C-alpha cells in the first residue's frame, strides 16, 4: 500500500478548485482523482480536465458512476450543509467505510481543527472542518484557555465579499451556529459567539479576524506566549496566518455577558489576526478559503499516514 490514497472533491467552486490544486501541488499521501460539480461550464471542472483529473457535472450520482470511484479513499465535500447530508448518505450506500472530510457547516461528524485536535479523529468516517472563521480563531481561544479558563469568547471574521461564493452566502446561519458551538467544544469557552462580515471594499481586503476572550484571571505573559506559540503552529499549514499586532489585555469589572452572568470581574484578552491566502487558485485576499482547504488537506494527510502505518504493521506481522 505504497500508493497515494485517492480523493474526490465534491464542489467545483472556489473551495473545491483551490483544494484540488493544493492536492496536485502538495499532496504527499493523498492525490486528487476526481472533481465533481453540477455546472458543466464551471471553471473548476474545465481546469480539472486540463490537469488530467476525472470530472463529472452530475453531482454525487455522477461521482458514483465514474470508473475511478472504486479506488476513492477520501471525499472532500465543499458544497453546502444541506447537500453534505445527502452526499454522505448516498456515498455510504455504495461504500460504507469511505472517509468524508466536510468543508461545510453540516457537522455530521466531530469538529476538527488540526492544531487543536488534529490527532483525535483520524479514524472517524466523517470529520467537520468547522468554518473558515473557526479555523482562524478557535486556535486562539484554545491558546488562551490552556492558560486561563475562558468563560466567554467572541469572534468576528471579516472576509472579502468577492471570496464568498454561493455556498458561503447560503450558509450564513449555519456558519454562526457551527462556529459558536466549536468555540465551546474545541476552544474550551464556557459560551461562544461568532459573527461573520462580508466586506465589499474595493480593492478586496484580506481576511481579518478579531478574537475576544474573558477569563476570571490569568497571567498576561503566559497567555501571550501561548498565543504566539499557537500562531506558529497554524503557520506550518497556513504560512499567511499571522498576528496583526500584540495581544491586548484589559482588567474589567462590572461586566455583563448574556447567558454567562453580570457584575463580572476578570481579564479580557483581545487578539487581532489576518490570513493571507497562498493564491493557488484565487487571489491572496481569499485567506478564508486558503485556511479551510489547507486544514482539510492537513487532516487528510494525517489520516492517510495513519492508514499507511496500520497497513505496514499488519504486513509485517508473522
């Protein structure tokens, strides 16, 4: 089992096409074998055909009909939350053990952020990559929480309007709900809140994210060191990820947080980020796409490495 594991990508829009190019350029244990869409005239499908990747414009049914489907190990789904539920069920009718990496807010499977819990779900049949805002900000919430327990965290993700395709626009509610839950489950916050802003500025601005956390107390130097270390960890997969300025701290009292409490005293930590894309397919301002596709590729590579290691161990047994 020394071959690369084969992956299909459902969704021939911005995210799916960028992911395909990443797999073709940087895939180590995983390769792009098929790109699936529903628009025969999409640029993604045309590009895939030029690059020798199998294509279909017939959605998941078309994928099932492709000769290469029997060799597919992974399916990345870059469609929409509602479509992913259907796609997952349909594919498992034919291949129950197929691995699904969900880039929609559907969250059928466990949330997955490589630098936070990347090794916990490598055998799961379906993992959810949260959202672009979640991939960018939840590592920072987790970084604060490992030093000072976070009671409340709020994130604001601002992305260029031009980088938000139909799928993103159709899933705004799911974005906020999924990200808010993941802030609590992965970030460790007692309560989480997420806001997304589609910025129409021209020329388009790169992704900017703001993270606010509130903890009962905390060592400011230790929190800042934890945040810096986490930023470096994210940069290994997403080189354009960086802190925009120094971490800011405020000692507050009399704070009221709906659903948490009132008259609260503690430490407010403010973290300001920006994410510049690698420009594999879209311009560099689309860092929101780059962080999602980079995270999905990172998890697929870890899954592939674990599967290869398990196969090698079985092969050497007497």
